[in-house]
C-alpha cells in the first residue's frame, strides 16, 4: 500500500515550503519518526520526520523546489502493519487501530491515500464531452457502466445513445463522476525564482513589503535619561558577566519596562485585521526581539510569556534566544507568536531609527544608542547646571490604523518613566 | 476698412431682388449660426466639434445658387452654407449637432457630418473627399437616364491630394460626366499651407491632366461664384462634361472650434478681411440701392433669434434609442421574391450561370448596369460579361479606368440615384483600394443617412490557379467584419445565378464572391433554370446528409468537403456537409441544428484562420450549441500566411481532401 508524505504546515501563516535536502533515497527503509527531508518555510528550517514505516518508492519533488502546503513530497510503500487503507485524517478515531495512530501534532506531515497504480475505475480519468454529460444527466446514466468506443476508449455520444436506446444503465442517481483533478501538483511546483537571493532574504523582503502595504506606519521618538540604569549597570556589570556568562546590556531593562507598558496600554499589544473587521487584544505578552544574524539576515526571536520574567530572567532569555537564532538551532516557538517587537538598533550605535512593523504586530520599538551627553539638570535649589549624563532615544513605529499618536507617546513616556525612575538595583541585588 | 468692390456681370445680373435677398440671407444665416455654435462650443454647451466656414460664405452660397434645385451636392463638414442654401433647415442642423433621434443622421454622426439626400446634399463623412466618387456615380446615373441632374463634388484644397479625388475627376473626365468639381481653396488644410499640399501653383492647374476645363475665381465675390458655377453646371447639363473651379477664399477661424489658427500671419489675415464676402455683398446691395443697412441689421436680429430658438428647441427633442441600432444596419427589402417554376433549364457551368444571370437582370431592369475594368469590349478577364457589351452597349456595360475606389464609390452614388449598379472587381484582391468606399460610404449610408444603397460588388476570389499572393485571396472575413454589408459566396451554378439575382434585388450593398476555380470546373455543370429566380440571402443548405460529423464550408471548399465525406463514408463515418452560401447574414440555425444531431463540428475554409469566418462559426456554436458537442470544434484552414505562387507551396496552402479526412478522423 503506497502512502504519500505531504508538505506540512509549520505555522498558521505558512503556505509553502522549500525542499532543502533529501535525507533518504528511493529504496531506503524508513521507520516512523526517522528524518526524511529538510525543509525551509517562512518560519523555520526543519527536518520532517516520517509519519510511518515503509520503503521509499518515489521522491516526488526535487531539492530546491518550493511547493505548496499539502503537496505530495514522497511516496512510501507502506508496511501493512503500520498503515491504513484510508487516509488517517479522515478516519474516525474510534475505528483507528491504535498501532496506526501517528503523532497527532498538527505540525506533522499529513498522510493521504493516493492511487499510484491504476484503479479499477479508469473512466474517472476520461474527459466527458458536454453532450455526453448532458445526455447522461438527462437519462440518469451511470457513466461508469458505459463502454467507450471512441479514441482511447473515450465515451462518445453514440455510446450513451446506445445505452439509452437499450434501456440499460439508467440506474445511477449519483451525479456524473467529477473529472478528477489534473495532475496539477507537478505543474504547480515552482522553481526558486533566483539563485542570487537567499530564501531568508526572500522571506524578509516579502514580509517587509507586506508590512508596508498593510500598516499605516508612523514613527515617533522620545529622549530617555539612562543615568540611573547606568549607575546600576556599572555596579553589577562584572559580577553579572561572571555569574551568567554574558553582558548586562540596556536591552533587558528596556524590555522589562516595555512589558510593563504593554500591560498598561494593551492596545499596543494587539493584532488588527481590517479586512475581517477583527481587532484582537492579546492577553499574553510574547515579546519579539529582532536578532541580526551576523549581517546575513534578520529574525525575530520570541520571548513567550515575557511578562513572567524578572530582569535577570529576561536578560538570560534574550541572550539564549539570540544565540539559538544565530546558530540556527531554534524551534518554531522561538520564532513565532510575538505580540510586540523590539529592534535593538542601539547595539549598532544608531541615533534614530524608523523600523518596519513585524506583522501581525501593531507597533515596534527601536532602542537607540546610549551615550554620554551634556544635559541641563536642575538642582534642588532650582538652579540650572549642565551635567554629563547617559541618555538615549527610544523610537516607536506604530500602525496609525489601530491607534493614534497620543497612545504611542503615552506608551513611550510610560517606558521612559520606568527606565528613569524604577528601583533597578533591587532587581539585581 | 476699405472694402473691395464687387459687381454683377453674368448670370448674377439676371437675379431678382428677392433671389439676391435669399442668397444674402443664407450667407448671413451661416455666419450667425456658426458664430453661435462656436460660442456654445467654447462655453461647454456643445459636444463634439464645430468647423466654422465663416469667411467662405460667398463660396458656399454661390455654389448652391449656381446649381439647379434638383442638382446634387457632395461636400464636406465645412459646407453648412451650401446645405442652408439647398434648403436644409436650422432645426435639422440643430438636431444633428445635439445628436437627436430626428436629426438627419439620427444621432449616429454629429455636428456638420450629415447630408439630407432628399434636399440634394450627400452624406458628409470624415475621410475627404470620399463623397466625390459618390457624386460622380450620381452624375453617371444622370447621364444614363437623361435626368439632367448635375452633381457637384466639392472639397477643400487639401483633399485634392488624395487618390480618391484623382480617381473621381479622372473617371468623370474619361466618361464625360455632368460633374462640377469645386475646390474651396481656403489656404490651409487644417494647418498646412498650399505649398505642402500640391506641387502646381494652383489646384486648377491640374485640370489639364484630366482633359477638362478649369477656372480660378475669387471665392469671396458672391457674383463671380454664382456666374461661374452657373455656367459650369449648365455646360455639364448640356453634355459638355465636367469642369473644375478653384474658389480662392479664406476661413476666418481655425479648422475647428479648438484651433486658434495661429499659423495664419496677420498680413494674410488683413488682406482677406478687406475681402469679407458678406461686407462686399452688403456694400454692393446698398450701392445698387436694393437694400439698406437697416434691413441687414433687422435681418440679423431676426436670424439671431431664430437660431437661438432652433438650438433651444433641439435640446429638448428625443434622444436616439440604442435599441434600434442593430435593426437599422440593413434596409428591409420591399419588393417580392421573384418566383420561377424552374421548368425551363439549361446545362451551365458556374461562370455561364453568372453571365446568364447578369444578362437576364439587365434585360429585366434597365436600372441594372455594370462597371469594371475590361468588362466591355474585352468581356472581362474571365469572360463573365460575355456578350453583354454587344447587347447593352457602353452606357450599361461600362469599361472603367483602373480606379477601384473611384468606380466602387460611383456605384454608391448611382445606387442612391435609383440605379442598381453591379461592380466587377477583376480580382477580389483589388478590393483593398475600394474598401474605403465600401465601408465609409456603402456600409454606412442606410444607417447614418437613411438611404439604402442597392449595389453589388462581384469578382473572382480564391487560390489554386498559380496566380500568387495578389490574385488569390478569400476576402470573406475581411469584408464580413464591417457591419452594413452583406457577403455571399455561391459554390455551384444554381446558387450562383440565384444568389446574384437576390443580391441585385437586395436594397443593401452585397459583396458577391465568385470562386475562380469553380468557373469552369467540368464536373460542376448542372441544370440551371432560365428566367430569373432567387436563392435567399442568409440561408445555408445541407448538401450532403450525415449523422456523425457536421462539416461547414462554402464556395470553393464545398467540392473538397463533399469528396472528403465520400471517402469517410467508406469507413462508416457519416459526414453532413453544410454549404452556408451566405457569410453575412450567417445561417446560424442550420449549423446549430446539424450540430444538435451530430455533436461534432468541423469548419473548412480557404481563408486564413486568424480572426476568420471559421473562428466566428466556432464561436457561435461554442456559445449556443455547447451542450450538444461531443468533441472540441475543429477548423481546417490554410496556415496563417499569404498565398504563395510555387505549385508545391500553393498546393500545401489550400486545404486538401486528405487533410480534411485526417482531421475528421480525429473527431472520434
């Protein structure tokens, strides 16, 4: 019994994937969960495990091809003990042989029955002309019982008329068999459009354009005094590095302040679907952090449930996620489901940035470089003097379709207030 | 400003005070009307265009005043003055400008693009001077019938550079027809001065090339225009043939309302303003003591009011109804179908049946006449007019110059004048120079001017005679694409005569396509009834019954289809052959009912496939007979190329019996 492994849907928005590498060849025996190929999708590059035991009888796509979700990838001559004659997906649960139950994770490849060898009913593959359809319909002819005498066994008008005049065959009340879908899978396989653009770059490019076409981008910014944080940071820097193995940057502070701000202004932590009239305010905060892949691309790592972290926790999580992404060892959870994103441009010494929103978020925060700058400060006696303090800009690009400038600035000011006035030393002591 | 004086000398000296007032009034009407129209146009009150002839009033009114009432005028968009003097009313003009249902062109053409044939003005079209050959044709009819009607073919100097004008004036000269060619030389063809339009110093200089007399006159001197026009018309009426009058004049405005005419220099303008035709006429009338300035002012006030009233009235009239558009493409036949018991017959081949039909048609109706190259003494390149010149003489079997556009246009004019002209194209490949007249004039006359044009254009079509790309076309789709003309293509002697008789009796232009390979095809001889009979236009015929495949064809491919059907019958494939006989209107019913029976359709044609009749039939059946089809519709046609000469190439081009058999076997 032949079975087909199809392109899995790895994430809700994924519609296609590229076959990176076959890990099996025709004739190989594979066992359930054995990795059989590597694919790349919008979200992730991953190995696809075999959903069942069998012998590889046919590889249906070539390496480098991009195919739609659900397209046939590989044909296995199945092991009787481990497969079923009908598609697993459609099988009522109570009738399913326990042994045949596959990993029910929705991210695993679907299995479907596929008639590779000719079925007894070859007529299903024949084209029926308009007049044959009309006559068969008018006279309730069971088309499967009609012997075609035309070219290649085609059913001609005369064949139908013969049945009508004989009075036989008029038993079917079923509809005329629908023409089976053409072998379109093959044709629909589209080649990579250019070898010069990497898959990741293509994905980024598409996402950026889609975002620009979707949201009404507006950028605004605010100046933040980081002097208090700098004092805390200077005090704990060395010890922190020693204990944790990575540096304490400004980003965890900003992230934590941002999480607080998102809780205060939930509309910034939302998704907006104008077409369907849906505005979803997320009740969890999954913080996206844009991670530069050593100038070879950009991925947004996701800190799931970011509001459950304290400063150390979030610093560690940011560091870990960044490393996973740079090393290409991340899973789907590490790169999907963000509800708000921070782009840490300050690490590249930026002054001011206007980032593009990471869909389906409605805003993105850009951190800018923190530097020592002359600032007018007021002493307690009310006199002004110029002081040298660590300051930096925070900018936000928000979707003006969803909320207005007042919200964006209240949100930023909330972050600023937290950064400047929170008792950060408590977090680290 | 000093006015150049004019004085009455010739025919104008004999005009009464009332006649002069009428002429003056028509000139003043034109000026005030066009002035008002220009203002409306510039004020956004009028769609389309205005082509003012202000400044040329003496030329227009003088041309009309020199003509008799029954004389016919073929002019341009800038001849409202002639139309007014010929009796076209302000209301008729206003209706046309607003595209109203009751206007002369029923809303189908706008502004000054109309004629009122019953008042002696031919339909105005945009390609100029396309009404010149039509006027020549009317003169031809006049010459034949002795009606004494003179035709005036008028245009601006720019249009005299066209082949159409040359062919017209040449034909009129050769045939000594009662035509007066007037050219209002207003100095500019749109923006182009005389130097860019012709190489002779004057337009009139060219008359020598046509062997006719010519005069150059002051087109702004109403008396001189009347005198010379009258003299030319009367000379033509007396049988002295055509003449050419160049009226030198000047238009005060640009080509049209949108054209500021910045290409005219001030010196030229000043020269002509001193010769304003209305000012000169008024000056002379006052000097003669016939009328006073107060009378001119009073008339102008009355006319201004009348013009405003007509325009306001026209705005409120009914718009045309789109529902009538398709119906109005063809005139209905009002004469009964000719009956014949067909008891008396004679064995004829295809061309003999055509010759017999022409002979009987001419014998039966003296309005039927023929025109074409070498059809008289020589009896035609294929001898289709054998014996006819001797029997009917040079006025009814007319040898023409090589002027397909000219004599096809002349057929339009003759048909309008009540004749039933039959044009022979020596080869149908030469229809191209005639297409302008067929499509611009013949096809549109009934639709746009309400006058039917009963004319036939016949000639040999088709390949197979080793005659190469210019003597072999099958022009059916080329012709059929144009609304307003019928196209027939008989395949055998009986149909050839019957369709010819029906074509001549049809009130519309009919393109009659003969196939030269059928002319003397030995096995195509058959009994053809003597005496007139008709094969109905628009009716196909099942020429071979069958049950498995419908094979639709016509003309020279019918014998090929029959032979293929015979071959397939030996293999138990039953082919029904339909000869549609008429391309326009297409007998859809006979095709659809046959497909209902056979469920298979193949169309066989000798014309090239792209955008062709086979494509059209295929489309009709796909739309209306889809649910009866058991196979895709097939076309058997030549490749989409020109027709080659080399026998091996030509034989490969023309669909053969073998190709048809092979194609039909696919329908299993």
